[in-house]
């Protein structure tokens, strides 16, 4: 079953985003942990020229991360266009981004290239197709490190072979309330999946948002990995969460509605908001929005989840906010957005 | 003459001069074979020496990658591989590391690159400059290294300008 969520985004009651990404390295260049300053600069120059020349998207922007301010780099992290690791690394590094922000190609992250395509809702097939098209274009211009037995080579043994990683970002508040998350985690482990928080590797899960990805990249074709993800893993996650929501609605609907409405009231009236508190409350309201308990679209909540992050607030305020100002400004943004609904 | 590694008589002898330093190698039959060297008479002596040196010097005991110099111990500690060449240099030990990381999978069956890419003018020039730079640094010619470094930095804009010119000459498109 494929439910069209609000604004036509498939299954967005549970799925925030789906993402496909490839790890690629240039042949005859050392990987980044062994590369000198000049060698990593050379990878940058080679990649930059190709990324800007190839018709990867309608409009591709290139950013040299060394030249960006820390605030700009944090903005990219908050939008999931680069990783925290990439933002904080001391190497020469850059990123190519399509102007619609669906494609981003990190240069000199952990591998020479990390190519990703991300979409809202459950659209893994679409992201996979786009990713394969981009990879084919790049392969005409770049000589990738490839091995007869181990396929595309990577700095890390966990990425060799296809170098492909699929991720789905899911909102699982009902499974949390019904205490079934541990069961999901166990099932994920058996299927060789890894479960991470909102900002990927090493991040905490905030607001019951989890990122689920495949761990095995070798010994199966890209299509096999993708099919399993699209046809069984994502549907299973959606089913678990939806059944938990149904159970809650039947058994405890008043308690559930109470939690949602309290969260909504706090967001509509708070004068100071910390980022974790905002995410936790937005998570409950998101559940309310997908059950039709509050008059607010899911997409609005998903946008707020990004807008309440520190760098986004500072950018919108167009000044460096003090800690207290940040709390106040966050509360203001949330109140204004929800009152416009 | 005795073997460098034990008291038996040496049957393999070779002298080489490397970077102005003379190096002598003397080995008994057993140690020559252990170093992967066949007995004299079966192969030209030069080949023997190369093999011996490959077998004994720290760069070539198979403990360091000949391309990037990383050791397998370092790879194991960080779980990070040094370069594409490591995959052949440590083929066996890496194989088990990969199988472990990949839940038993050991061979790629997915896509393969569909054509060998021909290096662009930029890559060829950049590579040449890189080699010259390496040589300059090794020879401690730092002034020359600085010049080469500047050239390398400018290269990308130069090549870009060249290409723009060519496209302009075509009358645009
Ligand atoms: Zn001996
Ligand atoms: Zn190596």
C-alpha cells in the first residue's frame, strides 16, 4: 500500500526522507587518511572541474568548504547536504549541490567522493535512478579505483563492492510509546541494518527520528540491495509504526490526544525554546498532524525541524544570537509558523 | 663468506649502489629460498637481488604497502585502508577484514566501470608536476618545490582558461 501523504509526498506520515549514496575513489590516488596536503588538493581540483562540467543537474553549485564560514558549513549540515565529519575535517574539501538540494556530492569526506540523492517521503527508487545516472556521467570523466574481486574500492572495508548505501529517515513515535522500539532494533540488526539518529553517524536520536541504512555493500548487486530496501524494509518500518499508531488510537486515544495537544499548546505559546525541547514537541505534533489531530501539515513540521536548528536561526536572524536570544528567537519562529497554519 | 642471516656459507652474493650507498647481500641457500629467491643459475642474479631486497627491506617484507607505505597493523587499528594499491599488497589479510565487515561476503557482483577513462590534459600535467614536486622535496630543493607548488595551484585555472579559449574559437555553442 502506498499512501499519498500530505502535499502528495508518499508515506510521509512515517517517512521523512529517503536517500541513496555512493562511495567512490579515484584510481592512482592515495585515500584521504594517507594523502598529503597537495594530494588532497589535487583530488579537489580534479573533482571540482568534472562536477561543474558534467550535466549532473539543471544547476549545480560548488562550494569550497575551506572558504565558507563555520555558520555556512553548519547550515549545510543542518540541511543534511554535508556530514558533520565533512564540515569539521581539516582537509581541502568541497561539495557540489544541485540548486533543488536533491543531489549533493561531498569531495574529500571519508572517501574522495560521496555522491547522494535525497528526496522527501518514500521515493527510494527515484533517488536510486538519479544516483545511477549521475554516477554514469561521472564515470565518463573520472577513473575510479576498481578491483576485480572487491569492486569499487573504499578507504573503509564497510563500503567496498557497490559502495552503495540506502537510508530511510523514519519517524517512530508510536513504537516508542508502545515500547516496541527495541524489537525493531533487534530485527534491524538481524537484517544487517544500522540504526542511527537524526544527523547520522554518532548522533543521538532526537524526536524519535531514526535513520536506517544497509550495512552490506558487497556480494549483492545494487538492484538487489535496493529492492530489498524498497520492497521489504521500508514497507515493514511503515507498517510497524502505523499498527502501533492504530493500537494507540484504539486503546488510549484520549491519552494520545492529550499528549499531542499539550505539545501543540506549548509550541504555540512558549517564549523560550531549547532545540531538544523543540524537536521533542515537534515530534508529537508531527504525529498529531499525520493522525489529523492538529490543523497543521506534516511538511510544515518537517521544515520547522530544520529551521529550529542553531545555524538556521542565526542565519534567519542575520546576526550572531546569544544563547538567550537563540531560545527566544526559536520560540518566536515556531509560534509564527504555527499561527499561520 | 657467511650468510647475512646465519652461519652457513653464502651462495648468493650481490652488491648494489643505491643513492650513493653501497649495499651487499650474502645469503645461504636456505635463506635465499626463504626470501623467495631461487638458487643461482636458474635466474639472472639481478633478479635475485631485487627479489631479496623486496623480501627483506622494511618497504617490501609485505608489511608495508609499496604505494602508500601503510602497514597492515595500522589498517587494522584504524579500520582505514591507505590506497587502492593496499588491496593487492595485503590481499589475504584484507580479505578476512572485508569478509568480517561484510557479513561473510567476499566478491563484488555489482556494476563495473563501463569504460577506462582517458586522462585529461589537466590530469596529465598535474601528475607530472606532482612527480617533479615529490622529487624536489626528496632532494631538499625547497625553492624549486615552492615554484612547482605554485604552478600546480595555478594549473586548474590555466587549463580552464585554455578550454574557454578553445570554446570561444569555435564561435560558441
Ligand atoms: Zn642463512
Ligand atoms: Zn597502500
